């Protein structure tokens, strides 16, 4: 292993419904892990939506974040911390990654700031690094679902914001994987890099909105906190992540 700074990779979007794509990505992750410690963070919006419909719940989103009433949390947590996390751990184990499935609050890794207007939803903040650091030193790959807790109650956390908090906690590098090649202009062309000023303009004009705005906010906050750039990239060509480690441009680079 040549680099001790962890790489935090957030998985999401349709990737979690594409077994072949996940397998390809995890194979690349094994190559990455041979060079540096690795942490995987996931959401699972489509799975949550399906489970909620099965149980007769109606859902909505505000500014790209799911409204999560307390009565829906057993279903949301069952989907994310249960089914999705368990399946991802199983696949990662088959890929040789030595995964350990966790929630964000395990070992006090994250603390949580309530977003009460969204129900049982919180923003994750860096907490105690000892558990994750210990696992990484021993060669394990933490696989964290975007479920938190406070005062004995379950909380839903946006997975991009969760990955940002973990990156700040571990002073790592962050890659947010998404369904598109990166952050896009209105005409669909890739924005290779941008800073807070450019981001503000794109948000104001409606080019960036919804889930991508949440992703951009997470990237900007982390870039500014750690004073290094954060990458937003597509999952369709996972081999490009190896180029990223070699300093090659991949996706959109969000500058501090």
C-alpha cells in the first residue's frame, strides 16, 4: 500500500440495481485497495422507494432530499441498512474486499444534526474516527449505509452528505459516483472543474438542482474543509478511477 490517506467512494443511483456494474466497480475497488485504504458509502433511493410503496407509504422530496416521517423509518432503515447493505457486503466479500457493514453512527463515527422539516432526517457531521481507522489499519473495507441515530431513534441521512462527513472525519479523498459522467451544463456537456462561485451561478440559473445540488453541496463543503478537490463522476466506467489515482482528469473536479 503506497498511500495512507483513505479514499471514500459513494455509491448510488442506478448502480445499486445493476449487478454487473457493481461487480465491475468492486473489482476496480480491489485494485484501489492495494494502493490505499478504502471506504464505501451507499444510499439506495430506488430500493427505498420500492419498499415504501410496498408498505403503502407515499413519499416526497424537498430540494433533492427525501422527507422521512418517523413512522417510515423502520422501512427505510430496513431497505438501506438491511437489504442493500447486506447485499453490497456480500458482493464486496466475493470481490475480496474484506467488507464490514455498518451504519453511520457505529462507534460514534458520525454525529447528527436534525433537519426537522424533513421528518426523521439529519445531516451527518464528523464524529469519532477510532472505529473506522482501526478497521482500515487491519485491512478491512467499511461499507456504510446512510442511516444514523440519535437518542435511540433512527435517522435518514443523504448519502452524499454522509460520504462528505466521513471524508472529513478520516481526512481522506472523496469520489461521489452518480448516473451521469459528472456535473453537467444545461446542454449536457461535462463541466471538468468548478469552484463555489461557478457553482452558485449554475444553481441560481437552475442548471444544477435537486439531487445534483445536494451532491455539489457535499463536494463543496468537503473541498473547503479539507482544502483539496473532490470528484463527482459516473459509475459506468469504473476503470477510470484507477486513472484518477494516477492524477488523470475524471468527471468533474470541485475545487475549494
